[in-house]
C-alpha cells in the first residue's frame, strides 16, 4: 500500500472513531420533587456546547426545551455527565423526549408518563446489588416489565454497577451497566441509594478522581435539593401515598463504615480515608433525617406510608449472634433504628447481603408480632441478590423461620428481585421473584388502619 493511501486510511479510522464517540449514552430519568418535574441525565465523551432536552406530548414533536449549563467530568477518560430538570409538566401525561446537543449529537426518542394527581395502584421494582455479572436474567426481566409498563418506579438499594469490582475497566463497566438498563431507566424514574461499591474505583490510577462517591454523585441526580438535603447521598420524595426516604448507610452518621479500601491500602488510600472522615464529622444526615421524618409524620393523613431504603441492613442472619446484630449491622442499628421506631416507619428496604429475606415486625431485636396486620414495628426486607460478581451468599446453618427469632422467610439459592404493590392507603403487598424463571418465591401483605 502506498504511503499516501496509508495516511488516508489512518485518517478515516480517526474520523470514524471520533464520529462513534459523538453519541448520547446512559440516558436515565429520576423524580425531581413532584409530578410536575423530571430529571433527565446522560453521558457524552466530550464536553458539549449545551445540555438540552427537547420534549413534547406528541411523538417526534418537541415544542419545549429545558437546558442546563452544568456539565461535570471527574476524569479525562470518564466523559461528561449531564443533568437537566424538566419543569411545569402536566400530571398523568405521556411525554416524548430526546436529549443532547444539536451541534454534537441527540439521543433516540424516549418517553415517560407523569403520575396522576389521583391515586392509582402502584408497582415499584425494588432490589439491590445488580452489576453486570450474574445479572442477565434479572436485567432481562426488569427491562421487559418496564417496556410493558408493569412498573411505575424503580428503587435500587445501592451497589449499582459493581464497576469497582472491575478496576481495570471501571468506566467500561459503568457504561455497560447503563446500556443494559437504559430501556428501563430512560422510560421509568430510577431512584438509587448509595452502597459501598460506589465509594471509589479501587484502582490507584483513578483513586483521587473517584474518591468519596464522586462517580455516584455525578452520574445520578436525585431530589436532594427538592427535599432539603442538598445531596444525592440521602434525600426523600413523595410518590402518591408513599413517603420514600433514601438514607446513606455508608456516610454521615456515627459509626459509619471505614473507607472501602483495597486488601492492602496504599498510603494515598489511607490519606483519602482520613480526609473523608474529617469531611463528614458533622454527620449532616442526622439533622436532615429528623426534620424530614417529622414532616412526614405530620403529613401522614395525606401520605400514610413511610418507607426507608438504603444499602446495609440492621438484621442479617450472617451478621448477628443469638438474634442480636453485630459488626457494622450493630452500628447501623444504633443510629437508624430509633428513627424507625419513633416515626413508625412501615418498611426498611436494604441490600448488601447477597441473598433475600424478610423479618417479622421487629424492634430492638425483638419480634413485636408475627402478623403483618397492623404491625407495631418496622418490617425489614433485604433484597441483595439481583446479580453481582461476588455471587450469592448462603445463610448460616439452621437459618429458618424463627431462627434468628426475627427471620420470617428467605432464599439464598436464586438470584431475584422484588416488587412492591401499593393497593391503597391501608394495604400493600411485597412480592419476590426468581430472576431465571420469574417464579414467585415469597409474598406478604401489610394491612393497617389509616
């Protein structure tokens, strides 16, 4: 081949690669306060002139535009994260949208529907610990049901992509996870809480860039501003008759877990850990959580269900002795369980432990009832077996209903996910499904007097 031909061929490859980069990736939406607002987020490999969402109520016709001047990038190889909030939306209305920059690239058209002002039965997908490994069946079920409009909302209980289990392919793992979930996330609001695997990339090359949950905070836009916390780490929102509270079991409370290090922390990692602890010494979550739950209780006549969700559980068969939490679970219990009691929280959803189980209504290690009718304490549900590279976690020997005393039912043999069906102000049903077959593994219904 002539030298001139080689040069032309090389230029074509460069141009093709540049053209391939000019795409809109990782589109996802999230609630932004109420049914008149929606946050739209996405990724580009380059910084763009604008961050814009074009939208309307007719397919292919976009009379409305929302923009943002904020683009963030924590690493040269990570691309640029965009977050735009749509406002003045009509309730119970389907919107079609495309996002990006007209001089760079626009996404395909997606759609979402705002929820109505009047309550209708609601189904929420709930799970944690998904990732890109051992999760194909779960993702297939979730995206298929989302496409069929069988879910109204997603709640992900931390440990989202497990990118830091792939430290040499950190960004690629995030992008692979987003790509697989985009059919659901671009269509139905996707709410997340933070897990330990979001803490940093576990690679000295990207330690500083990603330290202290930077990736999580840039890639997701949760309603922290709307709920008064000003952060993605903990926030709340109302969805019909449910007050959801996302907590951080990783930060901002006495006894918070140490920085998630490599097996042999480097001096730099130790420095970052100390800086993180100093930054969070004020425990901002405490004041906010008290104010939020006080307001929720005052509004309970209108929004009767209060549900907390986070990552680490209080009650876990693998982190307890004689039915009493130990290790980090005991520290989570010491800070958060008094809130559950004082404000009559109905359910506490968590992940982290890679299996599924639920408790009887329980407080302070004591079962208050084996019935879910008018329960006098919080029901704890751990759904941490959606996928993940690390595999399923077996229960300790002899785990069965009543052992530990608060253990009501569970499964450590199958990957799975859950759905919460809120029927009305006085009844809701939890269902848990196998990911491979879709079979129902477990179900229970809470009923209570309003």
